[in-house]
């Protein structure tokens, strides 16, 4: 079954043969039809600590995963309240998360971010992406299958006691 992007691309070139700009148009049309795959409400995540930079600044990355083990979101934090770097990291992590949710792979992001002469990470973003191992999704799914989270119990919500003087 062909999709609408393929049909339009076929109409743009004679005989259905795609060359040059027509390939680019077809690719752009496919990208335009990409939809954001939202993460489940409850999901596995892990938080990792890493040092980055010449001063060894401490950073934290939290990675949220889809049910099949693919990474779908990143949160980056420098731990320094009220600094420009904290906002910079938060906004960059949002952009990475949106790219992941629109189908971009971790490997593509790794290749796109700045690297040094020896291939080392040049930014906290590339360093955080390096922490996501290629085989990690498989390991996460195995862990979840072997140790599923306990089911939610109806009515098991705990309520905090009413503040003093507010009892009825």
C-alpha cells in the first residue's frame, strides 16, 4: 500500500522514476506526515549523573522510555539553580525529546551534535546522548518483563490528613 507522499512523488516525475529534487520532495512530504508519538502516562525512566567540561561540572540526565524500550524524552539539569546553563539545558532537552517523539533516532542525534577531533562529546547534550546505550532498550524491556510494576489497586490512594482546625 502506498502512502499519499509516495503517490504525489510518483505524479511529479515521468514514469514513476524518482530523481534529484523529486526525491527531496518525497522525503519532505514523508517528514511532513510524521506524527508525534506521545509517551505513555506511566513509563520507565532512569536518572544518571555525569561530569562534563574542564571543571567537571556535575550534570543529571533523566531518560524516559516508551513501553518497547525506545527513549522518548530527556531531562537535563546542571543542579545550579537560577543559572543560564540550567535554562539552556532544559530547552535543549525539550528539543531532543521532540525529535525523539517524531521518530528521530538516538544515533542520528549523536551524529548531529558537536564532537571533538577524537569523537568525544563537546556539549552536555552529546554527552547525555552518549549515555544511552544502543542495546539498552532491549535490556529495559527484559527488566520490565521479568519484574513488571505492581498493578494499581483501586481505592489504594492515600490521602493526607486534614490540617488541624479544618475537620468537619
